[in-house]
C-alpha cells in the first residue's frame, strides 16, 4: 500500500474506483461508435481510408466518418491504457 502522504489528499480509493467506472462507460460508448461504423461500411477503417485515398468511395460524408471513426479508435486505445493504470493504482490503494 502507498503511504497516503505521498498522494494528493483528493486521491482516494473510492474516487479512483469511481473514475474506473467512468472509464468503463466511456469505453462502452466508444465501442458503440466503432461498431456503428463497422456495420455501416462492412469493412475496416484502414480499408475505408484506402478507398478514400484511391477515390473508390465518395469523399463526402465518408471523410467525416473516417475522422470520427479514427478518433474513436484512438480514444479507445487511450481509455484502455488509463484502465490499466487505474487497475494498478486500485491494487495499491486497496485498504
């Protein structure tokens, strides 16, 4: 267990656990966004971008979808990293 004097007073076990729950909710939302685009296009984001680059698919509104889809993928990756860090911190803060 980390001595509490090394942590800011606002960092408590309960608050860190709540933050973990918030991240789970955000992860679910991002997965829904990604799944919506996967159903809409029926191929990967990489394939969508390839088709946009080779002009096999109309740029508008597909380009905007590509940006939103890519942002969701990037944010999901960040959320997963944050969840790993929080899991580690929760184990250290367990009473």
